[in-house]
C-alpha cells in the first residue's frame, strides 16, 4: 500500500490541474461530464479541481452544479457563475482568475470532449515540456463523429483556410480541448482580443508569435448528446471576421 502511494505521488509530481467548464444550458450534460472527470482524474492519481462558469443558464444548470458540489465537495467543484451570457473567451478569462492549479484544461461541457484523453494530454506535456497541448481532430487517430456532411465540410474548410492564411503550427486551430501551463494561459489571454469561437484560434496564433511550444494529442470529437449546438450563422460570420482580423494583424 505504501509503495502504491509513493508511486502515485511520484507520478503526480506536485502538479495540480484546473479544468475550466463554461456552461450555458447544460443541465443534462453537466452531471455526466463531471462524473467522467472525477473518474479519470481519480484513476490517474492527479490532483485536480473543476471550475464551472455558468452564464446565467435559464434551464437550471447552476442549480445542478450546486448539487454536484455537494456530492463531490467544494474543494473539487468550484462555482464561479456570471449573471448573463458574455461569451466563451471571457468565460475562460473569468475562470483562470479562480484557478488554483499550475496547469489548466479547457474543454466543452457538452460531452463533445471525452475526459478519457486527459491522461494522454498530461503525458504528452510532460514528455515534451510543452507550454500547451492541443487536442486535434485532424491527425493520427483523431476524428469527428455525429456531424452531418455539411458541418464536416464547414469545419474542414475553416481549418484549411486558417492554415493557409495564418500558418499557426498546429493542425486544429478551432478545437477547444487544450492543456496550458497556467502562466502561459494568463499571458495569452492578456493579449487576445477576440470573443466567442475566434478566441480559440487567436490563442494558438498568439502562442506561435510568442514562441510557445505546442504539442498535439489526437482526440475523438463527438457531437453533443443533449441540447442544441451553439454554432449558428452569427458565429460563422464572427469567425470569418476574426480570421481576417488575425490575418491583417499577425
């Protein structure tokens, strides 16, 4: 028993991982994603906390989060809600202010990103000493499941145009499953001006500008099980505007 504990401490190495979970109308998905996070962090032995940043969800997501906090403990589930929907980028900025870990995961709360990949992110980061590790749908065993042909074409097209214009040094610029050194994430969010989905793209572009090292882990992206996608016409227009802005300024 003592040797197992010593081995686990050696593996953990004193690091702590903060998981930022922005939510909006995710009451059905939140219990499962939190359970999976607890499961995979618990099995791997890494110290962690889950920070739920709810943007005034009218479906009762915050109330569900409060129940989860009672189940798993206030040391593991931190609630940092906001009064209204203010955008994905600002949700991360808000969350990192409360993160106590020296590493920070960002991921979706809608089960599109499976926590089973978390140990692979940590392993990749430790092997290469990377400043950030990004999940990729477009290399190795990575892929997308549950999307129709139209959405796959939009995603592939957006990623291709982005690669041509920005040359970011990463294969999946619009993905939102990543692991950052906390100080790196803080440095990047100070420089990023984008909101919404463009925020993820700008983070990688700014990382390249600052010569941060980027590792990649192939992931399976699965379309949300419950609820509706937040991706609509306004988000697509914002993405294109953001892409042109980054092209002109980087």
